[in-house]
């Protein structure tokens, strides 16, 4: 059994849930409005790790806020119907709650959408705080959303607080915030990046993480 964390902050998409069909459809609505080529779902997964306010100016230039509004309108129509929990995610969260591990979410998804999705899944009660893009002064991988997620929790970043996510941005955020960086899933990350932003643990999925913490 691995060392037991006292608190865990989770990324959201591809860590606990899958909502990529809805995200991809919304993104293609924005791209199409600007006569830009559409993205496949796989391209969306690879390109959407940073927050909109960090990513959209690069894609859409000075009109990125117009593109943002188109995206949000399209996403709001379908993000709850397209949402589903990843296998083992709810069992993992329930197991951690039973052992009184404090939990939070730090995601680069818009905070209002994020909290609506948690409510739809019946998961809001699992988390001390759910922090999304623009909720803090800066977005992931900066440490500000981590500090916000842990505020008033009695926990501070350190060796007993894990940051769990599926991407390089999550590893970077874990290191930047002083938490234990933990990788989950099988998203490809370059060897050089893994060497620089080395995860303390790597679990294949939620079930594997739950077993490692309980066996």
C-alpha cells in the first residue's frame, strides 16, 4: 500500500469524468464560425489541457472572446447530457470519503459548468471545494487554484496532499503548488517531460488508485 494522503485534489476531465464529445462539438462550433478546420475528439483531448483564457487567444486572436461565447452557448446545450463518470471514479471517491480524506477539484473547465456537472452526478458532497477556470487569479498549472481549493480546509500543500490528473499540466500544477504529483490514465506524455515533471505515483485508472490506497 502506498503512503496515505490526508487530502487529494483531482483534475476533472479524463481523470474522473468523460465529457469530450460535448466539448468537441462546442469547440467545432467556435472553429466553424471562424472558418477554421474542425478538430477530432482526439485532437480536442490533446489541445484542451490549458484554460480557455490561456488557450483561445492563441487560436482565435483578438476575437477570442467572441469565440468563447460561441463555445459556451454550444456547450451549455449538451454538456450535462454528454457527461458520464469514468469507470471506478465514484467508488474511488466513496472509498476516500470513508477514510476521511479531504477532496477537492482543480480543473481548467469553466467553474460554473464544472460545478453543474458535479451536481448532476451527485458528487458535490464529496468535495471541500470545486475550483474551475477563472475562479482564481490564474489557472492551472499555476498554484493559485490549488491554494483556493485548499483554503479553509485545514490542509496546506505538502507531502500529504496529492494532486491527481491525467496530463502534463496536472503534473506541472502539482509540482508548482508543492503537492505530490500523481498521474492517472494512459495519455502519452513525452519522456523528457516526465523526467522534468516526474509523478510520485502513476495509476492506470481509478480502480487501480483505489486498490493501491486500500490493499
